[in-house]
C-alpha cells in the first residue's frame, strides 16, 4: 500500500497566520520537558531528521518517570508520523510543535512552513514550545515606547501597530514629605531626593533593557513619557535615559492618572503628536462609534458577512471594522479599498475586541448614510 504524502505547498503560512499560531502555541505549558520543538532548515534531508528522532525515541526509554516518558515518546512518534508523509523540506524550511498537556491530556501537533527561511536546525523538548526563531518573523511593525513615571513607580510598555503591551512595572518605597523644621528638614529632604534620583536611574536602566532590542533593530520610532505629576518632567530634564532613547522622547509629555495597562491606554489616547499612536486611538474610537449606533439603533451600522459585502458593493460603508484574527482580513481589505471604505483593524488587546469578535464575528461596517428599513 502506497504511503500518504502531503503537498508541501499546503504547509506554507503567511505572517498573519504565523502570528495567530504563535499566540496559540504560547498558551501551552507542561510541568515536565515533554513539549517537542523541531526546526528544519531548507535543504536538510528528511531522512537525517528521522534518524535523529528515532535515536531520541530510543533514548527516551531512560526517562525515569513513566508519565513523562510516555508523553515524550508520544510527541516523538507524532513528529515522525508527520515527517514520513512529507517528501521534502519546503523552500523556507519546516517547523513542528508536538506535545501533550499532561494535566488535561490534550495533544497537539503543529506542522508548517514559516513565511521566512528557518535559520537553524534545532531540536528540543521543554516545558514550553520554543518559538524564539519565529517571533522576529512577525515583529515587523514599528514600535512606540511608553514610559509612565512617578517618583516611586513606573510602567514600561510598547505600542506595536495597534497593540498595547506592558513590558515591565518597576516600583520602590520612597517616604513622603514630613515637616521637621530647620536643618533636620533640609537633610531629610535631600535624602528623599537622592532616593528619587536613584529610582529614576534604576527605572531608566530597566527601560533601556526592555527597549534596546527594538532600538537595535531599527523598529523603535519614538517614546512617549507620561505620568500624573511633575516626575515625568524631572525624569526627562534629568536625562536619565540612555542617550539613544533620550533622542526619541516626544516633546509632548502626557498627563495620565494610572500605571499599568490603563495608564498605557490613557497615554496613547492623549499623545497627539505621535502619529503611530493613531492606529490604536482609531480602533478605540471606531468601536465606540459602532457601539453608540448599535445602542441607539440608528440604522447607521451593518454586520454579518453577507450584509457587509452588500453594503460595500453599494458604496455605503464609510468605515469597515475587522478583528485582526479573521483569516480573510486581507480579502476584506481589498473589498473595502475598491469601495473607498476606510479599514480599521481591531487588535485583540482592546478590552472590547473579544466581545466584537464573538458577537459580530469580528466584522462590521459604519455607513455613510442611514440604511433604509426593509
């Protein structure tokens, strides 16, 4: 009986599909090193890889814990089973993630060819799937750094495209001001100011470590500095940041009331002179407008693939809202372009994004004029 083969062209995925897949595989974790990651560069013979996996399968018999041993051998068997059906490595190489969630018993085996060439041959079983070689393939968007600074705490975040992300939160204990009088008061104030200065230096160093990777790749296009008081002014004027980062700081310092996710969102909404922040603001504003029309039942919105397509064909759609996870996103972009509609991609990082995705299938339109009732 002839062996089933896989058309290697069907294994190829684009960057958007890769980004979605990476979000999925990063959810997997295990209490033991049972999750298999395999990277095969173009030109590597499948037979060589199969020999390695057979050897690893035999070696797995030495694993003492029965549950771990069985999980590793299951992952290796699945990988070999898939590879046997692939006649040759695709032009960009091949990646396999196979493994078992030992708590739930769920098992997955992802096999695909990424949008860029696999750089190395790599095999490993770990407590997570190793995605390091793929992450850079989807990190092709410009980045805006966001620093929220107070005298004793701060948030380091980024705006990538239309997605917000907290990278790190830093805090310290700095006493408040007390009225002692005389030299004691002045000495106490100097101590407090020295503590604040040390915190600024420490926060700046954390910011350098977090933002430098984007800087060296040429993807860091600006930095928003925000905060609730004068600390942000002192921080910028004191030039605590690495000089390369200091050069990217926006002249507009932003007043915000919060740290963390909420503070990042507020900073982006108020940072009017940072053009890249507009994508995130546009997504928020478009969803707010959509919800307003939805609640008031004005006839100014449309949703559902058939209804949206009809409205686009008639030139009625002013703004097309589409969730970033829709596989047909580019097709809808093209349809919107032909009808002159603006496209707003709704990032999954928005609080309302999941509601929009589940309730409206991640697709809706705001109309140019009121839709006639049928």
